[in-house]
């Protein structure tokens, strides 16, 4: 199941903002380190898988290497090198998987599937179909990683946004309103939506406006959590839009 599916089917599941506190915890030796690492992996494993796959590896090789990469991060305390002042977590993760693949042949006794990361919920069956849905197969591995990173971040935002509405008993309303987040109204008019929700046109427009505003706020929160400096947020938003082909 993809993160997009999780947004609609698992509203009670928590995906907290990917903060540097979480990253630091994952890098440490406390009892909470494995769980923190698992949460990071679950949020951002698919960009890593897509990057490895685009480097010419088969599905089976990519699955094994993806699992091994996160096991390698944990076993070798790789996250200790991740520091907020050193830059974006996105850049750190891309550099780490690139380094991992460059040295993969030299690693003796590599951890295989079922090792340290056996508890991770990585849906490889869905991942291959998702990989092949990419329309631009001329994308380089790094460009594909960036695109999938952007999509993973937006997936987290959608999950958080739906959870907020679920806690207020408005999950059904969110599911009706969420297609209007992008401004694409082809899926239904405000009038039809108002009828479904028993709301006036003006009330629907207000609800959509508020949803878009909160969505933008959560996007900023997620971005701020994985950059080194608050001043980088605007640049990272531009990166996100570029990676998704929206500029």
C-alpha cells in the first residue's frame, strides 16, 4: 500500500513531522532508535528504492539493496553524520545511498532481507507498479529520487491533514474536499459537492480555501523539519515544485 492509499485508508496511523529530533534519535543508541529509524524509513524508503532501481538494478536486486541500505544505516551509525547545520536531510540521504551503492561490492557479510530492518513495512509489490507509473523514464536516478522525495513529503502532508480532520470527525468531508486541493475542479463542481455534504456553495468554497491554507502550512512544516535553516524553506518549496514539474 502506498502512502497515498494510507492517507485514505489508515487515518488513525501517525506520521509525525520528520524532525531533526527524530533523525538524531534514530542515530543514537537509545531504546527508541530502531523505532525512530523505522519511521524515517517508512516515510522516505520509496525514493531510495526508485533511485536504486533506476541505476539499472532488477526488481529483486533493488528490493534487497533497499533493505540492506537501511540496515547499513542502522548498523554503521551512518545517521551520526547527519547534522542539521550540515544541510538538508534529502541531500544527506541521496549522498548516503550513492555512497552505499558505490561500496556495495566491497561490503563483506552484507545484511540481507530479514535482518535488522525486518520490521519495516516496505510494500515492494506495490512499489514496482508505482515505479513503472513514472511517465518520464529518461529521468536520471538522482532526478527520480528528487521527484519521489517531493511526492513522499506531500504524502506525509496528506496523511497529517486527514488525521486532523478525522480527530474532528470530518474524515468523510476531507475525502470529498481533498480533490480540490490542487485547484482542479474537473472531478465535480462546488454545487454538486455542496449537495453531497449538505453545505451551501459559499460554505464549500470557504472549506476548500481553509483546506488549501492548512495544506500549505503543513507543507512548510514538513520542509522546515528537514532543512538546516528556516531561510531555506522558500528555496526548498521551489525545488519541490520543480521536481514535480509544476514550474
